[in-house]
């Protein structure tokens, strides 16, 4: 098969990389390379140009509240472009702080309201520094499979009617610790609170992102399966730790 | 000396628990301190008041080594030192050290000097209980977010603690860590900076945390980064920059088992041979030397003590087991582990590694940070690897991504992982162990048991 190419735009990698989110880029790169797909990575920092038409996947990682405040204006200026990218079936993965900023708004720990990119119809609210953060291992049901990872967030996210959750929480808090939902999905845009890093040990989910991007760019549906022995062991180990941690 | 019956009771309770713990072979615990503090929460203040002077040492990484170096410099200078060397850096650890040093009458040795390492979060209460002559802050790095919270919050707590120190306290700050150096604005008394003055190669570290001045919001730019976000920095917009250090290291060169450098403090200088590798240990040595100067130790004592430094528990510590040298390098957070990995790159033999990843409370339950550590450069040097600990599979996956050879074994049980690692070693090969914190406690105890190495509390 001819060599294909995908381009990933990573938003604010220098700032929004809290706790290993760059593992997500590494996973996409490795899994693409195993299928003869070159994955080019563009780092988009504050003020940098971005070419949505040439982009297949947009990634944004987590950040502390001060970092979210820092990138908010730049991100908000890109709202329109990001929403158009979403509506053109571009693939998006937004994790934790990036997920919050991809909603409509985020009221942060100081009570200030950050306007988000509006990719997800969702609002996030930090209940204040005195309220317990949502911290711990997470297991969530996703398309008949499990997603595993670690969450650590103060803000609670609430999906507006019509926004689909990504997964259902089995262990952990998920979006807000109340409605049993984790993450959000609109078209090919995915948001989640899970670190871990998420993609290396959730290989089926990583492949879903790649497959959606390849389908959009090249009309391809199938990905050659990989052995994933180490990936599945890490997934199982996190499952095991999460389920034991409940008691 | 002891004024209240309650303090006397606390002291006796502490001493009793300590004697019992020693009989049971648990000499190094903070349990005596915990019990004594329960009986009299004011114990540290009451006993600490007898110290002639004291130093508090904090920072994310290097507390244990810095405190240990400072204690040995002061001993070399002929001083009597009370030191929480058994490793607990909470208030109970300070209490345990004071209970141990005090006689039954509650009297500390004449003109004793306190050297206390304190946990980031414990600094405010420790500083309030025993106002130090010198406070040392070495660095503020990303560490176990699920446990300590965001680093802004820690820095704010430090600011409050610093503002309430008396003007007689000297604060020694790392000039090269902008999150630490900029704390000088809050100090009422004298400030002494320490730092590295050398044109070393800059590194790009994914553990970097400081992007902007925490108060002005000005962006930090770097002429040179030594590790994490520590280096020669300045603010992009407002002209502020790294202060000139009063104590510095120049001419850094690798030396047998460690580093050699010229240490300059004010107008004096001395050639130091430090038997501990890695730039982070140069910062630890500078921090200790700066504090020692404030406490009146002479430079000769400093040079001698640094040359005789032995690694602290699990920090490049060397043991032997089954005829092999076993070297332990604690890697409890991204910055610390990355420095440990860089230290290993300087070695020229093929490496046999035992990598241990636990997710206990004291390790940080979130192991995502392993994706911020830089294993890739080390991969070509690795001959064999065994992974262990409760998150061995996660670590194995990280190492596979880094291009490591497939692990010889993967064992959640650390005892079994150690067995497998030692069993497969070629003759004369050295084993390098890279554990997280609770994995260190586990593997170190097993190595002691195997090799008859002294238990923690004697060793320290
Ligand atoms: Zn997060």
C-alpha cells in the first residue's frame, strides 16, 4: 500500500502537557508508523498559525488552572476554526484541562469564567478550592470495551442535552461525579478527563482516532491489527488496580 | 530545662516507644515522634528552643541529601548536630530526632545545631515551631500532583512561611530555579543565592514546569537549562533575571564516581570532589555549603565533608548482593528520574536495569508521569531490563515505546522481580535499580536482608 500521511496539530504542547499527555502523541505516532502512515506533528503555541485544511487530528492535553487562564484568549480566538474543523469531521482529542476548555465555558477555582472553544456543548464549573478534587483511577465502558486511566480535576463538567457522553463510569468520578458519565463526543471530536497517558494503554481507542482520520482523508476503513501484548497488559493492570482501589 | 509536666510526659512516652521499636528492629521510624507529639503538640517548640541554632531544608528534590551533607559539614567543623536523618520530614520526624537527642531530663547536648529536612507542606509549621537561623529552598518541581496539588499552591504556602520568619533568618535560595529565586521578594532578612556558573549543554526536559513568573506573569526565557526548568533564566518583558549567586560551582567535570568542581563562596574558593554524580547533587552540595557558611562552619570543613559524602538511602547508594554491585537511584518524580537517567548515560558499561514502579500514596497514585521521562536516549546502552512493582505493566509499555529490549521478566512482586534481576546477571555485572519511593523502601529492605547490609536506621 502506498505510504500515507496524517498531520496532527498539538495545541499548546509546552504549556498544556500535564502529567504525560505527550504519551498520546507518541501512541498515535507509533501506531500510525506500524501501518505505514507517517504522522507529522505540528506544535501550535500561543499566537502560532494553524492550517485546519491540512490537519487531520487536533490534540490538546491537560493543564493547571493558571495554564488554562493563560491559553484561554488564544484558544477562544480559534473557536470558529475549531468548530468548523469539528463539523468537517476532523478528529479531535481533548484531555482534562483541554477538555474543559473545549466546552462552552469553565468557571475556574478563582470563580473567573473562561470562555471555551465551544467544540462540545458543555459547561464546567470548579466548586471552589475547599471542595474535594476528583482524583483516582478510572474505568469507563466505551463501545463494549473499557477505557482506563487516571483522573485529577477540580472542575465538574455537565453535558447539555444532545451532547453524547464518551463513556459510562464504572470506577471513578468522570465528568462530575454525579451522572455517571465520562467525556463527550460530537462527530469525530472526543473529550475526556483521562490521563494515563490515555492512548498507549487504550489501543482500541487510539486506533479509532487513526481510523477516523484515515477514512476522512483517504476513504480507508480498515486498520491492520497490531499484537498489542504490552498495551493489553498495561490496560489490564490498570483495570485491576482500579477495581481493587474501590474497596 | 523542661518546664511542663506534659512535655516531660511526651518525652518519656517517645523514649519508651523508641526503645520498644529498637527491640523489635524498627529503629528508623518516626513512631516515637508521632507518639510524643500526640502527648504534647508543643514538644518540638519546647525542645527546639534549646538548640543553639538550626537549619530547615526544603524543596521538591534533594532534601535528604542536602540535610545529610550539611550535618556532616557541621560535624566535621566540630559541632554537635541533631538531625532527622531517619527520613521522616514531617513534624513527627523532627519530634523523633529531638526526643532521641534529649536526655531523660529533657536536656539537649550543649550548643547543639538542628539540621532538619522538612516536607514542602510541613515548612510553615516547622518554621513556626523552630525559627531557623537559615532556611534552604532548593527547588520546586512537579511532583505527585494527586498528593501535593498544583505547585502554585505550594509556592504560596512557602511565601506565607517566609513572610512570617524573623529578620534574623537567612534564606538560602537556588538562583537557577525561577520559582524559588523569586521568593526573595518575600524575605525580610538576608538572602543568599546559590547556583551553577558553567557553560554546560542545555537540555530540553519534559518535566519543565516554570513558564511564567508566578506573580507578574512575565514569560521566563532561558539561555541554558540544566535540568527540568532549572538554569539561567530571565523574564522576557520586565528585565528581571536570575540573581548572581553568592555561592556557585564552576568548571564542572566528571570524576571517579561523582563530579569535581570549583566552589566559590563570596571571596573564597575551594576545589571540591563530590563522590555523588549528577548536577542535582551539585545543587545539593551548594545548598549545604551555603547553609554551613551561615551557621559558621569553615570552608575546609565543607571541602572535607563533601569529599567524604556517602549517598543517602537509595540515592545512588551502592550495596552488594549475590556477588554483584547493586546501585540504587531513586526516581520519585519526572525531574528526579530524568536526572538519574542522565547520570546513567555518563557511564560506559552496558546497563542491567531493574525498574520498579509502584502507585502507593507516597509514590503518587497517578503514574502518568512516566510518559514525561526521557528513557529514549538510554535505550542503546541497556543490555537487559527487569520491571517490577504494582504498575510493572505500565512501565514495561513505556520502555517498549522507548526502544528498550523486551524485559527479561515482569513481576508485580518486588521480591520476585529482584530475584529475577539478580539471577540473570552476567558475572561481574552491576545491577542498577530505579525505584519509586515505596518501591525503594521495599527493595532496600530485601537487599539488606539478603546481603546483611545494615538496616536503615543504623546505616543512616
Ligand atoms: Zn488533568
